[in-house]
C-alpha cells in the first residue's frame, strides 16, 4: 500500500505502532474525532507517535508508525473504538499544520538488508529468550483468574506465530510489541533502523525482564 506523503499524527504518551501490529485505540478528544472522520473519508491512515518524555507541550517523536484503520465503531456519545494496523515506520518531517490536529509530511523508513550469520545468531538468541520469558509466566492482570488465563493464551498464540517467522525484522518488531512492557524500550526498538543493533537492543531488554521476573519469583 502506498503511504500518503502527508498524514495526520496522533501523539500519545506510551503508545508505539509497529509494522503489522494491531493497536486498539479509544478516540475521545474532539480534535482526534475530527481527524478520524477525515481519515475515514480519505485514505484511512494516520500516524501514531510517542510523546517525547519530559516535554510539557505536545512534541511527537521523530520516528513513528503509520497505520491503516481496520475497524472503527462510533459510540452513542460520539467517541470511537478502533483498531489500527501498522503499515510502516516513518520519519516525521515538515509540520504541515498544527490545528485542529497535526499533519506532518512523512518519509517511510526502510530497513537495510542484512543476511549475515550474526543476524541469524541474534534471532536464535531472541527465540531462546522468548521461550524463557513464556515459561516464567506473566504478571496477573484483571480481577478474575480467567482473564489472566485468556491473556496468557493470547500471548502464547502470538509467540507461536513468531516461531514461524523467518524475517529477522518481523521477529524483532513483533516480539517487542508482544513482550516489552515499557514504552521507552519499545520506542528504542522502533527508532533503531538497522536490524543487527535492533536485535541487540531487544536481547538486552528481554534479559533484563527475565532477570527481574526471576528476582520477583525468588522473594
């Protein structure tokens, strides 16, 4: 799919949109509701960029993700629930306008090809760490055990899918989306374009998560 040269940008404090990932969103701000209506009437795409930490004013990160609106349901109060599917990384370049919502020129970011043995070894290490992370379990969420069980099954299904992927870039992005709980870590992966350092960052983050989980279990 061809990415428009200019897209609306939704700036969020803890959200990252990876290629191929599905991001559920609740749209309630008037400016973003207008943005959504405009997008639905045109190319059905907009960008999600994480707010730069420590900034009081709206300041989107320079690297974000452009997504395609797959589902949009309007609620009785005028708000929307939608599912956005990531298409590609983009660099936000010139700001076309600020109000009523941001529009930026964007440049799709392509990952340089790298079929080295080092990358293959890093992917194997990621798969090993993913297996360790799954075996350790996940923190409970929600009031009922059934919700926690359903969540774990869903994650395991995603990871089973990851095991079948041969593209190192897809492995790095989908593992990051599924397993990295910290927004700043996911943003680091999103902003790392070359695949070898991206995998190295991911391995570092996964090892830290596993170490913390083991430490918590030993208490």
